[in-house]
C-alpha cells in the first residue's frame, strides 16, 4: 500500500495570475491550434486542429451532425463505439462524404409527404428548408425545396402533400456536379440564394451548398479537414472487438481512433494498440483514461497517439462513488503532464494529453490548458447543443436535452467498463438532462473569446507558450466563494433605477 502525499484537486480549485501582456498579445493574434497525435518533440504533429476541443465518445454527444458542425468550427468529434461495427462505420462514412462546403443533404422528404410531417421535421431539426427527392433520401432524384415560409398550417391543410407547395426543381437555380466551391459560392451570392442544390447528370442530388456554411467558414476560418477537404473525424473503439472494428473504421475513412475505457491502465489497451501498430502502422490511435504518470507512460510506451486523462470527473459519472476509483482532474493532469514532458525529453516523442471529463465552463477549459493539456474532450457542454443527437425535452417551459453516461443503464456500454460481464453488473453513470443551449456555432464564439481573453491576460499567444508560462494557484474555499458576482442582477437594476 502506498499513500500519495497531498490531496487531489479539481480544475475549479485553481485561479490563474496575469502575466505581462505584450503589445501583440491581442485576441486576434492568439493561436489556439493544438496537436492531436504524437510527433517528434522538435517537429509538428501530423494531425492538428485549430480549436483544442473534441466531443466525447458518447452516444448522446457525437453523431455525424455533431462531427460535421464541430469540424466546421475547427474541432473534432469521436463517433461512439457502443453500437454495431457497421453502424459506427456508416457514421464515419457520412462525415467523410462531406467535402467542406459541400453538404450531404440530411433533411429530405418525398413529394407525397404531408405539410404536417414536413413542419414537424423542420421544427425538430431547427431548420428552415427541406429537400424534396423522389425517394425521400439525400441521393434521390432532386424534385424541389420546401421552406418553412412556403406554407402556413393555419391556412394550408396539414394533410396536403408537399408537392402542392414545394418550389419545383425547374424554378430553382441548381449546379452540376463538377462545380468548384468557389463558383458555387459566387452563384449563392449572385443569385441571392440560401441553398444551392448540386445535381448529377441523371437528376440525383449530389450535395447542397449553403450560405450558412459559407458564413461559418468566414466566422471560424480554420475547418478541420483532410488533404481532400473532407472533414476530419475520430472514432471510438474498445478492447474487445477491435479486430473487427478497427478494419471497418479504417476502411470508412476514420482519421483518428481512440480506445474508449473508464480505466485505460490495462494490458487490454496495450494489446489493442499493438494490434493496430502491427496491422495499420499509419493509423493514429489514442488511449485512456488514466490519472497518473504511470498510466501515461504505460500507454505512451505501448504506442498511444495521445493519452486521455480523467476518471470519475464526468458530469454523468458515478465511478468514484461506486468503486472508489478516481482523482481530482487538476492533480491528475499535473501528474500526467510532468510525465509527458519527461517522456518527451527521454525519447524525443511528444505524446499529446487530452483532458476528459468534468469540464463545464470556459474557466475550467482555460485552467486545463494552462496546466498543460493539449486538448479537451467535452460531453455535457456539447450534449446541450442543437447538433447533439439526443432528444429535446421541455419541462415547465424550460428546454433540456437528454444526456446519459456510457456507464448508465440506458447505454449498457459493457465494453467500456471492466466489470467482466456482457451487461453492466452495476451502473457507473446516470441518465439525465442538461439545459438546451442552442446551436454549437452560436456558443463556440463565446467560448473561444473567453479562452483567448484568459490567454491575453496571461501574456501567451500560443498554447505551447501558455503551458510554459502560466502561473496558477490553488484557492481557499473562501476565495472560491468570491469567484462569482456577489450582487444579483435585480439588485443592480433596482440600484440603477433608484439613482
Ligand atoms: P462531461 O464532459 O460530461 O463532464 O464528461 C464526459 C466524459 O465522461 C466522457 O468523455 C467520458 O470520459 C466520461 N463518461 C462517459 N460516460 C460516463 C459514465 O457513464 C463517463 N460514467 O464517466
């Protein structure tokens, strides 16, 4: 038995000190780009992202829609592995079918669908327009578009077929399959279009080019794309069926894999990584989760492309209460990062570290990055957005989205938990709700602005500089209790009115 000195601390127990802010240290000069996979310590990572945020390997979080939306903003998603191999590979393929700017149509109806049905579809997806195709799929013969304002259910019967109110293909501007993105965008603006359908010679829909995507590109500038401008996407694997899952995911085009496990310090992870290294030496596979330097070194030596840190801190997690396993996330990161840097000095290989679980605010993101995390995996934060795959639920007028842990009874993700059973013997997670926060693309600019503002105060224009120069200090409970505003908004309004 060994007792570790000190107590373990969470990210929330730290505050940053400002460093001198230089003249060029302004938000527009801050580079948040981060390495995702191992690289020579004096070189560059072969896979980098402009935004150091990735979505959790969870059914309630990472769908193809989330993966596309996050890649558009410069981050990356990991499709979850608690599903049949073929379905996970299909999800990866769906993401890889998107060339940046050219979108596979996923809101489609047949001409015989009713206005009631299309209204429901548009409302559920939070979109204004659906595509009408011969068979109601994104590859069917393109017949037209139906917009929210093409009908009004108070005036048009809900059982009227879409064909009665749609704008037929013949009246619409469309493009041929060889059009370049630049020409497609010119057409969008010249013709004042929101949607440009790209149609094959045989009349089938090939893709959509959206004004919204153009604006997003301008807003976020650096999408996560491969050499052929297809979005980058990661995929989770497990240590049980990797011999079947890995080949299918590689064939589907996954750019990055990651073992999905609540406890990554195991020979099963090593075995999985060695299998991949032998069969697919060009494939990058991250591993985890670990909470100390020993776990990091074990996985780094086994060939992990990156190492994920965090046990028990996830917002849906009950592992600490059920098994007594875990560690405060800040202390876990400090220990692992010390080992990452020692490993880089000794071997010449830098293995990026991902902070995973329990990060709910930008303050925690900034502290994690300052402590040395290369990138951050988020579950709860992304689960609340429109792009997450889970259902919206309204309770007492407040809107939520469902969010459940992979260790919950609902997920039954036995491969993630070493309980030795086909089904979980006991749950290690809960099934709950998180507040609905709207579009990922509306939330991320604020998140980015806050992280950049912290880095400006700390005088760092790159994450590497932030790691090297950040000054952090644990805070007392009394200090922590003063972290938020002490005056309620209503009091301020009343005070202003009285003055
Ligand atoms: P959070 O961002 O919601 O706080 O945490 C998400 C992380 O919690 C995931 O990336 C994963 O590592 C972990 N997780 C997922 N399911 C469970 C569970 O059911 C869990 N216990 O801990």
